[in-house]
């Protein structure tokens, strides 16, 4: 067990992946000497060399497109997109190429590429630096999409994503990079595509992922003082969704609130609500409610605290759910 | 040839770092001393604005600031070459261009303070919106130029009737697909656009050599239009080179790539720590090529400016900074409720309903339904 930040846990996980498999490569803007703008790759170029930890030219489509080519030669590229809002120049390569090769080749061509993206808001950043693009990727067949909420998961999930033979979009909650927690380096980790009940409760299920897990845990702690017992599920995997864990929880509580930073319209909450209504119709005491970003572009940072789901908005939804 | 060192033979220079005027076979600067003194003023004010904004960031009044330090001549020389109808598509560091074009400097701070997303009069000033997504604006600039041409604003024979566009971007940006596509479109349609690349040697931590093995200006020839490299710290040369490129564009000659060879004297932004990736020596070398010092030296030797002039200018700069600071502190957060109306030109019922829900939610705190959380929401 080692106590470390989520950012350091990612660094340690990447280091272990580089050590374990000589085919693992890292590429991205400023990831070498600088160690990335969030220092997630700090020290890795020094220890593994410029051929394995590669500073890329400033071109996201190029970064992902060349990763596809390298993967065709048996490499396992892990690319860093500097910020969520800068993944779009690479979107074409991700959705038309990376996501489809396995299908097009009837399974002969595997592309084990990991795309790491620091995502979501809450850090007072300027525009394009606080976005939650997960639904675009989760909507695309052929891609897997995961996100970590704790240092322990960060450490293990990045290694599992790299070991996966499918392309994985790996979303890192940037506002939690400095959160500390215990990492058990010798544990046998939960499977990558499994959700986890991180706080059991009886009254309402809160479904969250990435940066919102802690928000929901805080909300659950506050609700406890008012005598409410909230269950919190950390989804961890957004595509595929772990329907079984979600359904089991909602069948127990009869109530579900989905919480995500991404805009509400056609977000993960919509899919979760649909699955819950399909599987838990007779258990439901209330409609599935969503607490999400409003359906506008991410606003200026001085009002992001009003835009983002927070403890109060989560508890407000819990109240509404309980009122049914 | 190394792309990271200035090759004297292909660098247009009219004023040396020591402040001496030199001749160039193709370019000359015809302005008088008063004009040069005007450029000095622009550069000094630009630098002072920048210093103040950096200080404001340090004090928590701005979330971030992208400094122009060292790039004053590239920005002022190019901005002062603009004709009355020419339009600028900036990147995010062109604060001195904005100043020259009459943008109220406090309006530049909103984006960095997090109170708006770049809210100046982009049409009236002809200084369009800042673009943080590297390279995107070069395509907008090209499309805008194509539209100017369609509207008959090219080739009428005078800067009063004609118009051209300047797209600003960095050395790192030249790797982006969008920038290369803009070169293709501009060339294919012979669009009246000047691609003004401020090669400040760094894209955050990545040196020029990561982006290109040949000098950037030479890329243009592969796309079918001229490229020229100018000493980006020489305001006279930048002015002359940009003016020529703009004339060419307005006259229907098509695009030009200007590579202003300069240096980012500061950090990439206030979030960056350049000591992690570059040597202090390099900074020292470039300090000797300072764009402002050489103009001061020139004006001193020619007798066009005395100490009194410099003192007055310093005072004017301090006044600008004080005013900027005062008004920056008054910039308030926007009303999120009102912003629901900004998403679409034609509002949707769905969003109107969401806006209403938001209002009711916020009001539920204000009516005291939950005293403890009131501060949370209206913070
Ligand atoms: C599409 C995109 N990718 C990455 C970034 C992050 N980023 C911001 S500035 C920058 C470097 C830009 O370098 P350059 O074009 O030389 O301009 P400079 O900052 O030096 O003026 C990077 C990588 C971005 N803003 N947009
Ligand atoms: Mg640069």
C-alpha cells in the first residue's frame, strides 16, 4: 500500500506498463522533458528514452493516426491528448479509423491504442479546457471508454487499458489529479469493465463516474446526517456499461439519480435511464433523474460552479426522487 | 541548415539589435522618425499591458495569461501595416495587435479572468475573436478572405477600397492539419490572406525542430505561394514585409506566408515553467535582440527622441496599466441564467424549459429554503 495522488498513480501505472512490455510507447504534446502539462508522464522520458516516450508535433489527428499505424506493427501506443477540448482534431481518426478496423477486417486487425484525455471542469480553466466528451466516444462502436475516480483505480485501470486489445479512451478527471488515496500495488484489481459500489445504501442509488464520484460520496455523507442512506456506484466503465451492477443496485433501492458533468442531452444519463427502465421497471419508486451540465457550451470559469453538478444539486435530485 | 538558428542570409532585417539601420535589396522602410516613435509607443504600451496582466494573474485576478513578451515588434510591425479594411484573425497572444487596432485592453482580460469567452467588438475593431484551439482560425481567415474576393474587395487598386486578411499563428500551429489545409485553400483560390507566423521558437516545451526540419517560410513554396522570413524583433522590417504581403493580397496576388523570427521571452503561459525544458543561455542571447531596446537606441542616436520623451512614454504606460488594473477588478462574473439565451440564434423550447428550471433552482436557495447552501450557489 502506498499513499499517492491520482496523478502520481497514473504515472506509476504508466511506468509499470512501460517496464512490463517493450511494445508500449507513449506519445503526445509536451509529454517528454516537461512530463506533460499535468506532469503525468514526469520522468518517464528520462528513464525510458525518447524512442518510447515521444514528444509529438502539435497535431492531434497525426498523433492518433500514427498511433494506428504503429499499432499495426504490434506496438501498444498510449497517446496523451493535452486537454479534452483538443481531442476533436483527432476525432476523425478515432471514430472512422481506430474504432472500425477490427470490424472491417473481420477481427484480424487489433489496434490496442489507449487515448488518455484529462477531462472535465472545476479547475477555473479557460475555454476548451474543461469539457466532458465521453458520450461522443461511448456512442461509437469499437471504442471502449473508461474513467477512474481514485488513485487505486488510476494505477490499475491505466495498466488494464494498455493491456486491452481494443482501443480504449481513458478519461482522467483532471480536477482530482491531486486527490490522495491508498494504492495497493499487489492487489488483484477489479476487472476493467466492472462498476463498483463504493458506498452501500438503501434509499437512493447515485450513479457517477470520474470527477463526480467524490461529489456523490460527499453528498451521501451529508444526506446521512439527515437520516438518508444513499448508495454510490462508481461506474468506472462507460462503454461497455456494467448494466448488472447498476441494475442490482437500483433493484435494491428503487431509486436512481445519475450524475455527470457532461451536458444532459443524450449524455450517459440517458442511456442509464433507458437501461434502468428496461430492467427495473417494477422496482422503480421514482423516475430516473439526471443531474448534469446544462445544455450549453461550457461557460466561463467564474460561473462553472453554477454550471457543474455539486453537492446541493445532487441532494436536490435526491429530494425530488424521494418525494415520488 | 538548422531550422532553429537564424540564417542571416534569408532573414529580412532593417534595424540591427544595436539599433543601426541597414539596407536590404528587396525591402525598405520609408517612414519618418515620428512613425518610428509611434511604433515604440505601441510596443512599450503592449509590453506594459502584458506585465500588468501577468501581475494580475499572480494576484489571482486572472485565471491565466499568455504573455507576448519579446514579440512586440512582430505584433506592432504587422498591425501597423494594416489598411483601413484589413481584418485580423488572431491566435491568443496578439495583445499588442489588439491594442493597435483599438480594442479596449480590458476587453482582452475577460477571457483570462473567466468572465466571458472573448467579448470585444470583433467586427467593429476588425480584430476577430481569440482562438485557443491551435490553428483553427487560419481556415476562418482564409474563408473570410475568399468572401472578400467574392464581394469585389480585391484588385480595385487602393487600400481604401480593397481588403485583405491576416491570420496569426505560432510555429507549433504549422503542424496542424487545419493550418496546412488553409494553405491549400488560400493557394487554390488565390485568397487575399497573409499567413503571419510568429515563430517564437517554442510550442510550450517543444522546440521548433520538433515541428519542422526546414525553415517555416520555405513551406509556402510547396503550397504555391511566396514565403519570407523576417527578423521578428525588428519592427521596421516586419512593417515593410507585412505591408508588401498585404499589398499583394489586396491587389489579387494571393497569399503570402510571413515567418516572423522571434522569441518567447516568458513562459508559455502563467501555468508554465520553462526552466524544465530550456536553457537560460538561450534567453540571454535573445535578450540582446530585444525589439524595444533597438528602437530606443535608434531614436537616441538619430536625436529624434530625448529622455523626456522616454519618461513621458513610461508614464503613459503606467497610466494605462493602472487603468487596466482598476477596470479588471470591476469585471464581474456573467449571469449564467442569461447565457441560456446565447446558445442558439433561434431558441428551443427544451432549453427555455431548462433555463426556467435553473432559475427556480437558484431561487429556491434565495427564498431561504436551504440557508446553509445559499452562499454555495451565489458564491
Ligand atoms: C488543438 C490544440 N492542441 C493543443 C493545444 C494546447 N496548446 C496550447 S498552446 C500550445 C502550443 C502552441 O505553440 P505555437 O503554435 O508555437 O504558439 P505559441 O504558444 O508559441 O504562441 C499547445 C500545444 C491547443 N490549444 N489546441
Ligand atoms: Mg511558438
